[in-house]
């Protein structure tokens, strides 16, 4: 039985680990070939341990283990020329492009807006908002050439309901809603659908790291995951501290596949009730 992405090619940013890798593997399992990139290095205001070239190589191995083709490279979403070059190379090698998963992002260094440095602000906006533009822009002509397609942008529950101490992150993720809606209107005539997924806490290195542990348990000198799990649990209406990456990948697959063929311009919360709590 053919998979839901059989014969499709998907571009995935931030693919070295976490949600990005999981999305690439989920789409590959459903038959897609993958164009993947990740900076795979430390960047300013990252706010979490950096992915590595070995992480990206592992994504390549795992896609190939699923008997799918992959074109992958290290590239920074802040560098439009590097991203455009990869898109062109991937399309040339794999024969086209049908889906864009604009997933790359950083958290930034937590703290009040009044004490956030201009450099930290710019670093987060450049990666999380402008980087999505850099990912989507060179892909659009190839999606049009295919006669349609799907763009899925990773926003956040924080893009729908803000929290303190993450002003650059919240601003960028909220900005993605505006970008998504504009693209949905502009590209509808080409049968290209554009949506965001807005996850709550997800069990990846971006969440489960000492920086976040300290943010959520500032009362402890060296908090652990066990210490912060009850706090994460309070964020969500459903009784869960954080979601599995598969929970987000399943939503991404739905929006990318023909099952979501008439869904566009939507910010889809996958948030265990975060937005309504």
C-alpha cells in the first residue's frame, strides 16, 4: 500500500534533531524523499545546546534506512543564498518539490524584555521569523511548477498565548501567523496551502535542557527534568507535561498530505489545551 507522501519531495529545515528530524522521518516513512538542512552548530542566543554535524548525519542515515533519498547539508536559515542553493540542488537531484516544513528555530536567552539585548532580539527574529521567509521564498516557484503543494510552518503555542521572559521568541512565533496568512492568500490561486502548527511543550532538546530547567524552577540551584516536570504539567489543560515529537509530526503529515487538501490559512494548536487554559 502506497504511503500518503508517495512520489513527493519535502524540504525540512532544522532537520538535525528534535522535531525537524522527526518530521523528516515521518514523511519519509510515508514515501517522501527529503531535502534537509540545519546549521548544526551554535548560533547567537540559542538558549539550548546546539545540534551537531553528527546529528545531521544521523538524520541522513535514518532517512536512507527507510529506503528514501535525501539531499542534506549544513546551512543557516539566516543565510538566504545558502538556503536557496540547497533548494535548487535538492530539486535538481530529486526531481521537484511538493512540501516545505519550515521548522528551524531557537529559543533565545530567557529574561525580561527590558533586559534583553538588541543582539539577542535580532538573533531570534533573524532565525525564527526571517529564517522561515528565507526557507519558503526559494521554494515557491518549485511548488508552483508542481501545480500545488503544502507549506507547514512551525510556530508555537506561545505564538497564540504569550508568556513572560521570552519576548523575542513570542514575537517571532506570533509574526509567523501573519506571514502564514499572507502566503495562504497569495498562493491559493496556485493550489498551494500554507498553515502553521503551534505545539505546546515537546520532549526534545529544545525543551529538556538546563537553561529551561532553570527558567521554570528558578528557586532551585541545579534543577533537573524531574524537578520541572510538574511545572510543565501546569501549562497544559490535559494531564501531560509535554508531548512526544510524533504528536507534532502526525499533524504536520496531515497538513502536508492530501487529507488536508482544503485546509489553508490555519494556525493549528497541538497543545494539550494550552491555548484554552
